[in-house]
């Protein structure tokens, strides 16, 4: 069965992935250099690497079910599932290992509704979710680290440690909101009960809030990929989706 959507026709790319044809081509080139298209044992893929990347990114962008998505690419539901399982981890963002001495990072947590209740818990919005810690560079706004998902009822200060984000950041200066109290991160000044903050602390808090808003803007753009609004599959897929979308976000950011 012939597919409807193909990377060979650039007009399909932006509506289904949110990426420009140039950005998708850049991603395919990177993956090829990383060995994603290396020959392997077993039956060869029916789709080209570019079409497989298009399938995965379209799945993340639209959150169509595999039963809906597979016919658009002319493959079976099981083949589409294998493509996502194989290519999803290869699309994952590689966390940055080193930071400049004067680097400033920003961290925050976000919830991803997840149907796999073995890794999700009811969160403050009463949905079963996983919580993800994401760290961005305050200057470039690029995502540099995404921690492993933790149950959605975890407080940010606990998720910061359990997700591995704390160890990945090390001693680099990192800004966070007041929910990270006691973690050693740079958080807003807190007002003592019955007292007002001095003017200089209020000024610091306003500046802190403006800078910290950058990570909220990052989350808003990442959640343009609708898979992060309702993840249906089990296992590590939600982690790889978050990592992969972080990589796509960075590619869009850099053009």
C-alpha cells in the first residue's frame, strides 16, 4: 500500500511536524552521521530514514493513534510501532556534560499526563502524570538536560534529585522557583510572616521572575508537540518523547 505522506514532498512536513523541511533535513543528516541508518540484521526498513523520522516526529506532533498514523505512511500499525521504538531513543537529546564557569541555568518541572500507571501518579491537576525536570541555558534558552520522569505527585525539590537532573548540573549556577527551597539553587527571597521584603529584595525577585519565565516559555513551545499532553504508550516512551522533543525544540531554536 502506498503512503500518503512522505518526506520527498516538502509540503507535508510542516503541517505534520511543525518543522521546516530544512530543519527536518538537518535532523536526518545528524542521525545518519550518528549511525541511525546503519545496516542491521533482519528485514530492511520499508521506509527511508527521512520517512521514518517524519513518522516519529508526526506522531509526537499530532498524537494520532498508531492505527490512524500508519496508513498515512503506507505501513502496518505494528511496523509504525517498531519504527517509533527503534528511532525514538536515537532522536533523544544528548545531555550537556560540561558548562562554562560563568554559565547560568534555569530548572523547572512540568507534568505530562501518562496512562501507564506503573510510572504515573495522580498529580495536583488530578490526572495521572509523570513529572519531568528540564534545565535550559539562561542565555541561549536551549534545553541542556532532561531528567528521568518521576511520578506526578513528586514535589519539584524531590524530583530534582530523583530524576538525576541535580547530578547532571553539578555545581553550575542554577535558577529555580520557590518550590526548590532547601536544594541550594538560586530561588526568590522569601517574606517572613508578618514582615515585608526590603525594596532591594523585591527588585531581585522581579528580575529573578523575568529570567525564570524563559523556562516556562520553553515548556509552552515544547508542548506544541501534542504527545506531551496525553502519552498513551507504556514503558520508557514518555522519557524518550520528552528527550526527542527537547532536541527538536533546540533545532527549531537554532534554525
